[in-house]
C-alpha cells in the first residue's frame, strides 16, 4: 500500500485548522470580544464607585475612541494596527494605575517637606 504524503499532510492540516475554533472555545477564548468590554478591562469607565480625575477621564475616553477606530479598520497594516491597540490598552492601564496612586503623591510631597 502506497501512502500519498502530500494528500495526507493536506488533510491533517485542514483537520487542524478546522479544530482551532473548538479548541479555542474549550480554552475560553472568545473571538467575539466587543471593543467596549475590552476597554472596561483596562479602565473602569462604568464603575460609578471610582472617582475619576476629569482630565484623566477625558484622556482615557480619547484613547478608547482612537482604539475604536483602529478596532474596526479593515486592514491589518502589517501587524501595526494590532500593536497600536496593545499600546492603547497599556496606556489605559497606566492611567488606571496613576489614578489609583493619586493619594501617594500628596504623601510623598509631605515627606519631602519635612
């Protein structure tokens, strides 16, 4: 019996590609992420208990708007579009961290004056 290796490899490759969505669902990966939910993961826009600095909130909203435009862009631009979205996510994380540490600046200034 002679095995046609080309056909076997093509069939195995197609089976692997067909299995990706099922594997990702089993791992909890969701391909239907909404941009608003992704923004909320990096900056708590909807949390009414958080008192945002007005300028920081404006900056975060501007970043989220820019990310929205990138999110729905038609082209991948050689991976630069995805990288820009990652950078915006990191910027939103930094704004969130800065707001969380807002009180520490006052304490540090008091310590420096002593």
